[in-house]
C-alpha cells in the first residue's frame, strides 16, 4: 500500500546535524497519521507521499522546514527569584508563555549573580538537518483516527 492521505505510516529514522552527528534516531518504528495533521515535518511528509513499505527517503531540512530560525528575542535574563527552586542549573527546563499565550519550553543556558539566562528556542533552531527514514508499514487510518487527527493504539495516542 502506498502512502496517501489518511494512512498511518510507520518509519524508522535518523536525524543528523550538518556535521553528520546523529541528533536523534529510532530503532523501533514510530507512526504518524499522513495528510497534514502535523504529526511530522510537512517537508518530510511531502517526500514520503506515494512511497511504499521498504522505500527510503533522504533529504536536507533547512531551518524553516524543521525547527525554525534562531530567534534572539526568545533569549531572556530573569532574576533567580522568578523560579520555583533555588537549585538552578544550566540545562534545566521550565515552561513559560509568549505574548500570545502559547506555551514555550525555556532552557537555562547560564546562571550567575542572581540572574538566569533562559532560551526559548528549540536546541536545533537555526540548524540545517539531514533526515533519513525507511518506511516500515502503511495502513489505512480508521475513522476515529481521522476524526481525531492522530493515530490510536500501537505507537500512537492512548486515552
């Protein structure tokens, strides 16, 4: 069965940075609902459309196709007293909101003199990434999955 609108696609993949370092990889297949449901990068979904089990897709993702450009405005300096703990360390993450009320995950990048530098950019923002995947399975999505816009059961969303 070829990958088409409203099919559940299972892939194994590898994501590398522009230096060839593996950022993320899967040994077990991951699944998503194909057809513009935001389950995978749109550019990857576009390349996978029409592929079949066993096919491999390899592509370069520009920042706009992956985690976006690096946004300096998402880097902020806050007083340490604004955080819920005294034990602040580089790498810790906290949720915050932007002006429109969207939740942003901020990562602490520096702590000094009672001040904390937080960065709301994804760690791979601004990066050109190499994405390679193999199609492991394709099946028709059931009505409930299509209605909900995501997969259920094995490898998917559970209620």
